[in-house]
C-alpha cells in the first residue's frame, strides 16, 4: 500500500505510524541522522503512476522530518525500467517510450517486448542488473530557498482545486504533444 502523506502532520502522529516507525528503525534515524545506518538510502518504486506517488510520499517524509539526509547527500532514487526489449542475442532495458523505440530499431521487428507492471514482475537476475554497475540512480538534492516548501504545499497540501487545474492543464499539453507526434 501507499504510505501516509506526512505533509503538515505533527511529528507525534507520523512517528506513531507503523510503516514510518519501521523505516526509521531500519535506518537508525529515530533520534536524528547522526547514527544513520547506511550512507546511501535508495527509494525504489514501480515506474508507474502509483510508484511515482509513493516516491513523492517518501520524499515528503524525508523533506519534512529529515531534510539533513538530503542536504548531506544520502538520498537517491532508483530508476526502474518500463520495458525489456530482447532478441535471441541481446536484451535492452528501456526506461521510456523513446528508448523502447530505439531498442526496437536496433534489435529488429522480431524482438520481444515486455512491459513491466511493477518491480514484482522482475526476476532476481534482472533486478541484479538494475542495481549493478549499469543502474540509474538519481541523487536527490536540496537547496534552501529553492521553493521546496512551496512545492510541497502545492503538491502535498490541501489545495485540491488549484492542483487539479494544474494537472488538467499540463495533461492537456502532454496529450496535445502526443497527438501532434502521432499525426506527423
């Protein structure tokens, strides 16, 4: 399931939440990050809309309660592939539609395409590729005064009509671009 939206919640409520209590215990950050158990903390979610929402909920938690983890460079996001394109000789993992098209062009029309619905569908061998030397890790960076608090308030706060208008307007632009590309 999805974790709690911690935006603007009191520390006491968040710390009583079982998932966040277990996460803090696993990282050894209940009392602050000075005894952080790991130098790199990696958020790994599915590459779909729900996974992006979970990622945002976790980022909100860290930004609200442990911003120094981000400031000190400990937080990362693992990019997970959406597609596997393969033929009998080669396998290519693709992280977006453009990469999928290029892989299909390279491997030919006989290539098999698998659309991953989530991390649970990925075999242990494939997952080792994703966390091996070719993994795509995005370092989460935070700078004071860059509007982070305002962004959190907009995306995670209670301003549903404003957020809905923003999403609809930007979705419309994205759909228009897709239609234009399909027609061209």
